[in-house]
C-alpha cells in the first residue's frame, strides 16, 4: 500500500480543483465573431465601455472604458484601440461602470461622462472630449444606506432636456434597489445630483450592475444577475411599476452588460451579455405586436470576448473601419473589443437605414415642412408656374396601397382639391413641360403605381388623369414592380419619354424607356423604345433623374454607385460614367439636378443613412464631361431621404434663387431655400 503525506494530498486536491476550474471556463467558439480592433491592455481589470461620437468628425470618436481597481482609471481610446494618455483619468478608486450623455450648463451644451467610483461611494463626472472634472471631487450616492458600493450607472435625457443618472450597487433591498438622481449645474460651474426616487426589484441572489436607458422610448433596463432583465419607466412621473422581466431562460450564468441598438422608428435590439458562455443574447427592442413589453429572443451570437461584463453599441457611421456602426464589449483579458456592427448583424439583424445618427448642430434647417401624408412619403417633384412662379406647386407621393399623389403649396400646405387619392403604392413622380395633347401644350406629372405595375399620368396643375386609368409597364418581364421614374423631353423633336426602374431586374437592360404618345382619343399611351442600363444586383435602382438640357440620365444603383447614360435612345446604350462609389455610407438614393443656364450646376444625391446629400459637379471636369467630381456633403434635417427635387428658377420672394425639396421618413417633405444650401462653396 502506498501512503501519501497529508500536505501533499491537500496540495494535490487544491491543484486539481484549480485545474478543473480553469478547464470549466468556456472556450471561444470556432464560429465566434472576430473584432475589428482589440484595444491596448489596461493595468488591472476592464469592466464597462461607452462610445463618445464626435459629430463633427465621426472617425475621431472615442471609446471610454473602466479599469476597476483601487488604483484604477477611466481609459480613453481612439477607434484603433490606442490609449490616449493625455485624456485618460488615473487614480480613481475602483471605477466600475461608465455612461455618456449631452448636458446643458448655463449657455453651453456638451457631452459628459459619468463613472461610478465604488470605494469612495461616489459618482465622478467629466466633460468630453477634454476629460476635465465637473464634480468638485465627486458626488456621494446612497447616502444614509448601510449598503452602498455603487457599481452600475446609466444616463437619461428626457424630452424636457433634464438629465438623470440611474445608479445600482453591489447589494441592496428587495425593492428600491436602484436610485435615480437628477443632475444639475451649480453656480460654480460644477454638476451636482439630487435624488428623485428609489425603485426597482431585486431577487437577492447576486447583484445588479448592468443598467441601460432607452432615451427615445423612455425605459430603463437592468440585469438582475442570474435571474433576468427587469424593465421600468425612466420618467419619474410614470410610476415604479415593473413593466417586464425577461431573459429568464437560456443563460449559462450571469446576465451582464446591456446595450441597445436603436432605430429612428422605435425598432432595434436589446443586447445582453451571457457572461459565462462568451455569448450575447439579442432581444427585440420594440416588443411584440400585442405587447411592447414582451421582448422576444431574436438570436444568440458567439463573440471573441471573454466573460464580458459591459458593452455599448451605436448605429452611427464611424469612419472607414465602422461604416455601419460599432459594438464594443469588455473582455476579461484587460481589453475592450471593437466590432463592426455589420459583422454582429450578419444576415439576421437590421443595419441602418432604420438606424440613423442624430442630426448635428450643423444640419441645415428647412424653410417649411409640409403637412403630413397618411402613410409614407417617398419622392417629390416641383412644378414651376411660369406665369406666376410664387404660385408653383410641390407634388409628392404617399407610397402605400391606398396612398396618393399629394399637392402642396410652397409653404407646405396640402391643396386638398388637387390630391389624387387611392392609388396603389405610388412610388416616384416627375414632371414634363409642354407635352402636346390634342394639339395644345400641357404640363404633365407621371408617377409609378407599383402594385398595379403601371404608370399614371395627370395634367398639371389641374391634376386630371389623361391615361385612361393607367399604362402598363414591364409587360415582357417576370419581375415588374415599377419604382423609379424620370421624364425626358428631347429638345430636338419635343418627344417626351418616361424612363422607369423596377424593384429588381437583369444585370443588363435594367431600365426601360417608353415614349409617351397620343392615343388619338384625347389620352396618352406608351410605346416601348428600349431596355438599357447596368445593374450590380446588390440592392435595387429606384432614384432616376434626367438632365433634359444636356441630354443625360442618371440612376442610383443603391449600394454600388451612380450610373450615367444618354437620355436620347438614338445615341446608344453606352454607360458614360459610374461615380459616387466611395463617398456614401450605404444606400445611394434620390437624385436631383441644379441647372445653371451655362451648363454648369450640381448633382445632389441622398446619402440616405447619414441624413446628408452629396453634391457632385453637373458639368464634369474640363477634360471629361463625364468626370463628376465630388464637391461637398451637406447635412439637412430630413430623415432617411429617398427622393428629392431642385430648381434654379426663382419662386417668389421667399425662394429667389430656387428651391430644394427632400423627402423625410416622418411622412413629410422638407422645403429649403437654395441660398441656405449653397453656403460659401456653391453658386
């Protein structure tokens, strides 16, 4: 019989336990999503991250991350993961979680970062991007409580521009676990905090650290670790009722960091760290159709982070590395991992257009915003009243079945007796002047009626139909769904053509050109002339615009570039140019052309997900008329603009140099004075 010394046996047992514990740690899955960037390591132990967006230069945005040690720090990184030493705040006493919000102090508005400092029972506040303190050494929280230890924090700015901090702790009561503070400026230029309520249930099992607020929808969520995610109203006046507890099943262990991917229409995702599984569980932000508080599991993703505590996400485009947004997750190897949102999204999750960056302070304000349509605006056209330009009209589509063709005055008021209701998904619209019908010149508006696979034609300004109820298009194709339309009046012979684009089509001959002819009975008919135009096959081609005077047609191959052809079919189908392949965030949308009498001007194209319009030269370069150089980008107040139109004709005293109209996804069109768009760069 072999005997073992008791000490040796004990050491062996401890060693076996330690080896077993190490072996029980989950490995990174083979199919785990890889980060674009891993930050430089901190000194001690990473915990939570926040993203500060530089609205002036998004590629210069910052990542903030905590190093939660008694000699810890609030690290600041650039988007390549490098520590920015002169911004990093060292000497903090166990900083735990961090969040960022806009704050008004006196006449100034700027961003603040607020971090919990656990060993001093304080929150610390710093001004971004300078990282200068604004808290007079720190603000005590959970005063008068036996259990303090602040850990989690999230900031909320309500509709009245009041800013609140929600603070969680290591342990606390079974009800009233979270404390909410209003942050205010004092007479010395510092920020102070006033407690406004204690709320929120706690299971008593582990702790509550991860907290996040959905500013737009007004909800606060937090992780009751090992139990689930709890949901409450963020506004004090709406009460302390628990609205939901979800994510109660399917987690390997602790529920940790929470972040919310938002869209401008209330959809998105709640992303919760499944810490011990090296996964993130993703739930619907908007709830179900029957219950806004029923947050269903969408999918689970494996990531390369190890035992992630904290995370953050943004849908804003942050330069070339993160063009569609960023997801940041803490990793247990003293780093933060920076993921491109499109890698997280895969084929299952949304990427903008529904997720949009906020408008910056530089966004150009419209002169007027039209009254709202019923369903969904898409494309406008400006009809110039040559006899009295101040009485010109704006015609716009409401693109749903049962929608219509709306007519507005130049102040955005709906002219009800001119509206064409009950159209079946009217998509795009364009106008031609001086069409000869019954021997007389009239102006016409043409719109695609997508659900009926036809065009509708109306005389302007009386808005009377002259098409016999509709003109079929794409009759020789299996794939129809007409969307884009632009009209070309040939200056040589006065013939008018409609160039139409479908939802999908062949890689060659995607567009179809029809001549609009008299039918001999006082109406119009279509005669097909040609199929032309290349197509990448990536998304679709909707936006089409014709330059009548120069004789060109442009179309947006949405995720690829802008294509240019001759509008006159007798000149052939050669592709003359492909431009705008590098200047756009994602979808390339509405095109409009500002024309000067000398052939110069601008091509304005919507960069849909960025709420901007990219402007290119109309005339090309001196050496090549098809070399359309990028001039600049302008940010407007439109949301996700699909369609636009512009005129250089003076339209009365309010628009003496012309007008630009852009569709906005809030059921309106925005009307701009061209002088506000030109700035110092255009003419």
